[in-house]
């Protein structure tokens, strides 16, 4: 994930269950601090809005928040929230919507879309779950009007849903 300005790049490290932040400036790219714990296992996606960062941990079926500062990432106490049953949902992507007030997560294996309202201090409230219209929400983006647009991984005989 990249910051809105493009000056910060975040990446998940599934092998070490960490998240890394890199800054791009006049003198090239440099890592901001040391990699931070994802507070779960097998991180698969990361999202950023301003200084607020959330990581999706597919192995543990959770999301966790971090603050981004000049010295790197630091955990937000009490920010870890459950998605579905760990290891069964095939969690794939998270992204902020509604100007950073909502975090959206898709779960292909469970055909679910989870939304988390972000409260004070960057802590996400428990998820509101919704069944996806198609089968297997694969990925998504948020358009300029704030609509969340999903792609559908499921196929029916003779046609594909998009």
C-alpha cells in the first residue's frame, strides 16, 4: 500500500508476521524503523489512511492497527479485531473507505464482506458482516464517490460474474 502522497510504501511480510514501512524522498528509499509485528499470523494485506495503518492477518483471521510515524510503525493497543473463523475465510484484502472512517475487508472463502467503523484513537469497532452478492469477493477498490466496487471470483457455467 502507498500513502496518498506516494511518499510512504507499506508491505506485509507473511514469513515473519510483520509489516514494514519505507519512505521515498530526495535521497532514495529508506526503511522507517524496524518491521513491526502484525499482531497475528500470515499478514496478506495492509491499508493506510494518513498515519493510520491496518493489517489483515489471514492465518489468524484478524485485523490490527498501527500508527505510522517518522520512526516507523507502532501498535495501537486494543485494535485487534476478528474477521471470521481463523484459517477458513481466505482473507485477501483490506482498504479504507469513507475518508478513513471505515475499513472494508473481503473474505473469499466465506463469501463475506466485513466493515469496521474506526473510532477514537484509531481503534476499529467490531465488524458488521454482509454476504457478498456474487460468489467469492476477490478484490475491490473504492471509487471517487465512495462506492466500494468488488470483483467476483466465482464462475457459473457459461459465464463469469464481475
